C-alpha cells in the first residue's frame, strides 16, 4: 500500500514538474520572440496629396505598421514644422500589419493661403524607424469662397488626440469677428439720391430701441444612430472585419444671407463595426465570431446602432462616435443657415478610393452651386429643412465609398441634406418630421446594386 502511495506521489510530482518545465520553455520562447520582434515596415500617406478648397483644410493621413512577430510597438507622429504627436501603442499577437490614422487642420485664406509640408510615423520601439517624408508630403491652396470669415486658431494647429483610429491633429476652428479695423476701410462718397430714394433708405435704418430684436437661438444637430436595412456587398474574405464596417463623414458649413460662409468643417467618426484586435474602433453590430474566433461585431441586415431605438439619444454626444455631435451654433431668423450633410461610408481599406480622395472638392463645388437656392430659401422663410445632394458623373465603386443613392448606370449619386435656418429649426422642434420624436429626422441611404441600404436618425435641439 505504501509503495502504491509513493508511486502515485512521484507521478504527481513528475507531472507537475513536467508542466512547469513546459510553461518555462514556452515563456522563454515567447520572451525570445518578443526580443527579436521588429517593425519591418512603416508607411504613411495623405488621403489626397493636393488640396484646393476653402480653408481651413483638414488633411487626413492613413498609414500602416508591420511587424515580424508578437510584441508591443510604441510610436508617434512627427511633421515638418517640428510638431510631435502624443505617444501611441499597438499590441501585436503575431506577425501582422495594423492601421493608424492622423489629421492636420491647417490653412487660412488671408494669413496662410498656401502651405506644403509632410507628416511621418516615427517608431520608438522595439526598434527605431520612420516613414518616408516624401510619401507623407502634401500641399494645400486655399480657394477663396466669397472670402469666408473663418480662421484657424493658431496658424499651424497643435497636436491633440482626435480619433478615429488614433487620429491626431486639431479640428478647432475659431470664427473670426465680422468687423474690421477702421483702417481697413476707405470711406466712399455717398452717391446723390432722389427724395424718393432717401425715403426708401430711411425705411431701412437700424431699428429703434423700441423694436423687438430679431429672433435667434443656439441649436445643435446630432446623429443619434442608424439602422441597417440591407448590408453592403462586402469583401468575401472579410479582410476589413466581419460584416459591414462603416464610419460617419459630416460636411458642415454655415452660410450668411450676404453670401459669405462663416464656418466650414469636415467631421469623421471612428470606424464602427467588428473591433476584434482593433481597439481604436467603436464596436457595433451582431455578426457572430467565425471559425477563427474573435468578438461579436460587424453589421448585418437588421442591425441597429445603438441596438434599441437608434433614433433616441440617451447620453451626451461624442465628437468621434455614435451618438455624434455634427454641429452646434447660433441661428438668426432670416440671416443664416447651417447646412449639414451627414453620410455613412463603407470602410474597406486604409488606402482611400477615388471618391474619398476627391470628396472635399465635390463638396466645395456643390456648396457654391447651391448657394443661390439657400439664400432664396432664407429670403422666403422656407420651413422645410430637407434638401437633396446631387453629384453627376461620380461613381462610388472601388475603395472606401459613401452609402448614398446611385443609379444602375453609375451616372451620379444623391443623398439627403439638412439645411437648417432659424425658422426650419423651430418648425422641426414643434413637429415630428419622421414620427420618431420632436426634432428627429429620418434619412434613407440606398445605393445600387447591393451597395447597402441604411436609415440614419438626426436630431435637432435648441440649447438656449
């Protein structure tokens, strides 16, 4: 009996020792692999190397970091003016390639009308490496759009972390005062007027103290969520993640009655969908893990973001994810209109497609083309805030592309636009434009063929 107990004890000790030795050997292998892991390639390039548009301009840079094994990579962004971004880290479970994104907002029509520069990724560890300055170079030329009254706070924006995908840059825009120093103007002699003309002029003088002020208010527009009616025709291998991965692009500009643009900006959210091994993404969707495992995520037909009542916002909005703040500002009756063009984009690759590269130019041209109609709507007191984007001769095929209306002959794309004046904002707050609640708009995005069908929910609110 004692011999059996001794044999059993020795067997347990032997198994425990063997297990310990196996773990020790594996730990040494892992440590050795990490010690020999190196960054083998780092690349960064602007989504569009040349920009000609209204300033300020936000330049987006997309890049990749590749390793030959598992480990943690420390990196930052550098640029030609000496700016250095905050340090970032990426964890690699094996030899792989991961994506990073950064932005730089720069340019002013009067102070900085043209600029050339570069941005690069600098690897800090496990080995030092820097991406090509030539590949990361860009140049901008500010196209004056009726002399917009905007200026970038600081001529060259400081580095701050602005997601999505570890976006770095500054999107802060300071609206310049519409007045000028007296020295900027030379008084002109007033032309002679007939008595009738003098009478008409007196009718247009500033209101007296007893005249009530022109109604105005501070409003904001948020994208509360969306519903996937039909998922897009995705990559069969799902290399971008399971199901649909999308991101929001918001084009915003404010037009005054005199024809001047006082605010122009482009917003972009994080990529939303399958976030397996991609911590920079916002997780969303119900696609189940495949044979290789992973997290639940990636959009399929029938999904919503957020999952329940996506038209209802239950928390304060973010600037880079759902619910997302698109615009907040002052509207004055008959004086200005905020144009908000939100679009959902199907994400395929860090490399931009043709339409993504030319999108800023398309938007600038469309804003100029629709300006007369917007001013006419202001003068007439129009209360319907909905308009339609129409771009002819544009195809959404290839690369990252917007989920917008497109006919079967690929002759152009269309999409919904929110043109918000004081009157239309008040009208929206008094009604339920889409039967989803006061101030909630329901926009449908549908493209041909099999390119996705989504419903987006926007909400207008009065802040004060």
